[in-house]
């Protein structure tokens, strides 16, 4: 509640102190950069490029995606937290905004204070997949294999605090063993090595696995949502496959730096809402096992409340791993 009141107060204050309404009216006067804190070609990049395309058409200026990978997404997020709050540098990030506060003792930003949230975007299920020639035939056999082999199994993740790191942590906690984690700047390059057979497995977002699963390029074992997915109906849920507490869905949001003019935030919110109603975006999301959030969740208040709630959800699980 305190943070939401602060959000309201912050919005009012910046309206008072921000530069001329004229600038807000003329916004955007030039191209906008959206920082994606992971490598190109990965799940977050896929979501960003789809939305950015439609927002460019609506705003009449290019919305360009800039990939700043590293440190589980905290490098790119930290960069935007310190960027000018003129509306021309934005951040598209995910559940990492809620995991980082519990994992990094010297985080360079405050997920709740240093950003002006614009709105939620989508909630992406995760799938547990492996290289296509991996021995275990199904999920039950995979759990037994991991328990028996432990650190002989290589597990790709996109850095501490990333979605693949979080899901891997839940899986290892549920099985009571450690695998050998291999960090990447994003799930994009990790998937290349899984398909190439260099790495055994990853838990990754359906926006990065659905096509690979359907093409038989990777072996799929389970999905981390309470219900099966329409896009992958044969894939059991982790619960159906006998595992409790490996439930995670990767929510994504759009942010500007704190203090950005509320009129500009409102213009971006309006444009994001349009993008998430766009037929091509809706269809592409569906093909990749996800969907836009309801329009009422494409709002600063809804995103801020989600970040706050999720920080609380993951803290007890992740704090023991803090560095
Ligand atoms: C990515 O886009 O690479 C992912 O979101 C990485 C992750 O969080 O696992």
C-alpha cells in the first residue's frame, strides 16, 4: 500500500516538476529505445520485438530493441534505472524484477522505487526440455536420472535471478539434488547449445521452446503451469508428473525510469494496450503458448502491485542463495 501511495504521490509530484506539457504533447519526437536485459533471439527478446513493432506504428517513431545481457538481467535493468527520464529509454523485463532483490546484496537499483511502471504485457509458461538424444524417456525417468546423476547433469540458465535460474532452483529444491549450472547471457544462446547437444537441459519459456519442441529439436518433459497448454497438449504439468512446488509463470512488464512525466507514461500505456490487442501479436503469442494480459492489467498500478507481491513470493525461496 505504502509503495502504491508513493507511486500515486510520485506521479503527482513529477507532473508538477516535470518539464513542459508541450514536450509530453510532442512525445515522441524521436526514436525510443527499449532495453531487453538478455541476449537477442531469446524469449524476452521475442516478446519485446513483437510489441515494439506495433508500438512503432502507433507512436509514429521507431521503437528499437537494445539487448543488454548479463547478471541475470540486472545489468540492463540497472542501466535503465539510471537513464534519463525523458521517455526515450525504456525497459522490458520479467519476473527478474522480483527475484533480483532477494539474490543480489549489492543491487544497483530498487525494483519498486527506481522505475515508472507502464503496464504488464504477458505471462509465459515454462517447459522443462533437454537435448533431443537425452536418455530419460519421460518426466518420471528424468527426475530419477537427475537424482542419480546430480552434478553430472548440465543445466543451462540465463544468469542468477533469470527465469531459467529460478525454475532450475525450484526443480533442484524439489528433487533435493544439485545439477551443474551453466550460465548464459540469455536463453537464446543456451537453446542453441541444447539443440547442439553441448548442454543437457533447461527450464525455459514457451516463447523459446514451443517451435523447437514441435520441430523435435529438443525433448520436452513437463510444463510449469497448473494446467496443460493448448499449444502443447501432450506435455504433462510438473504436478501431473509427480513434482510439487515447481510452478512458475514468467510475467513481463514495460518500465520507464522513475520520474518520467505521467503524460508520457500514459501515452506509452495507451500504445502498449493497442499493441496487445493487435491480431498479429495475439496470434504469435498464442502460437508460442502465451497470451497478452487482460487490458486492465496494462497499467502502472497493476504492474507495481505485481512486482511488490512477487518480491514477497520468491524471497523465502531465493534469499538463502543471496550473494
Ligand atoms: C531470455 O530472454 O533470455 C530469458 O528471459 C532468460 C531467462 O530469464 O531465463
